[in-house]
C-alpha cells in the first residue's frame, strides 16, 4: 500500500515532481498523498495548517506511528510525506503503559535491533528502533537521541542507524547528559548505570558512520560511546566527555573534513580534570582541515600557561584561524619568575589566529603597561573577557 521505494521518491525539491508522487501515493491508497498536496497549498498559497496537521495524524495512524506520538518520548515533524526532524527523550509519565506499546511495536514493525520486551531497561531502545527502522524516516535531516538507559539503548540506536542509509541526515546529537563526568546515572527503572564499566569495552559496537554520508554537524555527549569516529565529510563536531572507548579526547579516528571542533570537559566525580597530555593528539595529520578550535569550556589539570604552551607545540596550531581557551592566568611560578617573558615567547606562535579567552586574564606581578603590550600581540588586554561566542 505504501510507496517508500527510493526509485519513486523525487530527488528534487521541485513541487511538480512531488505532486506527481502524491498522485502515485493516493492511487495506492496512501494518505501521504493528500498530506503532500495540503503541504504544497500551505507553502505556496493560503492553505489550512489545521487540516494539514490532521492529515499527518491520519498518516501516523495508518503507518502505525501514532503509538509513538502518544507515548511522548518521540517528537517529530513531517515534510513531503516523510519524517523530517526527530528528537527522542524518554517520557516518564507514560512509563506504566510502555510495555504494551513495545510489544505491539515489536509485532507490527520490522526491526534492526534485538530487543527483549520483558526488560523495561530495553524499552527505550525499542521505541528508538521502531522509528529509525521505519521507511518513513528515509529523508530525515535532523536527529537527536537523548538516552536514559544508554547501557542498552546506545547500541540499539547504533544498530538501527546502521541498518539503512540515511542520505539526508545532516545533523545529529547522540548521547546522555550528566553533571559530573563518570557519575552514576539513573536508569528508567531506578537502577544505577556506571559509565566507567564501559572503558575500553565501549557502549556501541556497531559501525554507524558509513550509513550517514550527509552528516555534517555532530554532537556527542557521555563517556566511552564509540570505539572510533571515522567520517570523511563531517565538518562540525561538539564533544562533551571522553566519547571514545579508550578515554581519548582528541584521538577520535579519521575526520579529515572537520573544520570546527568544540570540546567541553569539567572535573570528574573524583575531582580530576583532563590531563594536558591529551592535547598531544591534536595533530595536523589527524585534523588536516581544522580551522576553529574551541576549548573555552574545557578544564585541564594544568595551568593556563601549560595549556597555551602545549597548544603552541601542536602541529595543528599553524592551520587554525580561531582558538578559544577558558582563561589566561599566569603566575611567576609558571615562567620561572618572569611571566611576561614567557608569554612573549609564545606570542609569535599565535599571531596568525584570532585568540579568544572566555574568562579571566591575569598576569601576576607585572606592570600594567608592559602586560598590555605583550597581550596586544595576542590581540588581548588585561580587561579582555570575550564571554560566549557564536559559531562561525
């Protein structure tokens, strides 16, 4: 009844082709045909938005997706008969009736992941797989997966993603939120999840990257998610936590097209920050296209001067156009009693780029005029504090 065949789906934004596709769908008894025509009217003239919403409600009912909508964990929008944007965040209020929905979904839909419906901690994975395995997701552009029972659902999600090509998926968030790194997480049943159990093991075994050829913007959050990140065309990446299974921050894999990298790191539950040795992975050979590096939310187990010195020695520095760091506080102890001389020696290494300092700039025991003279070589001043910056 439903025509999701890629050969039939227009590979253009031209409405004439889509209206012809709508006629094909209607002829097959597919309610998406009428929804597409109503969408065309809303976009090109005074269409009825309420009527369009009702049409897509009927589409969801006939495709068996109405249960996902009612559960409330998935929020998704439609465009031209396909799901366009989707965001998953497990809903708490509908937990009591979720087993019945999961059992129905596992019966009525084809699936990629192997899921035990008797295990409540796997229900999240079942809800995610039900949508990501559905052919209506073929033209998905944006996906957010905010996981709760990530010890199961991270792998379930990855298997579902890898199960079919996502030719239009441009932006994705994948992971779980936390306050302090390595803290025990609350699962949906109240049991605790210890992320440190997945060091080296990794939460995800499936290789998802080949199925996402159009991915350009990626946000990963959590610890030890993937064994590696290998994607030739990814251009923007935001990391929160050591997302690679061996604990690496910058040793990600192969991302030759990456232009912008933002890293957020705070103290872990043991009061420890990121060792500065991690910065040694910032190599031009690993990041040949990197231009923008944002470390303004990264806490290192090192002084500002040590961080700046490590960056000065990095082979990736010469190609950067913009660098953001958390703060610049230099004491006499950092530079053998002469902070300005130490800072001046670094200045030429950073002269080619736009340096931003997110917080305090403080050079201990120096004359204000001399401090300003040296800082000006970085494009900075003692009162300079840039705050948050918009991405380029």
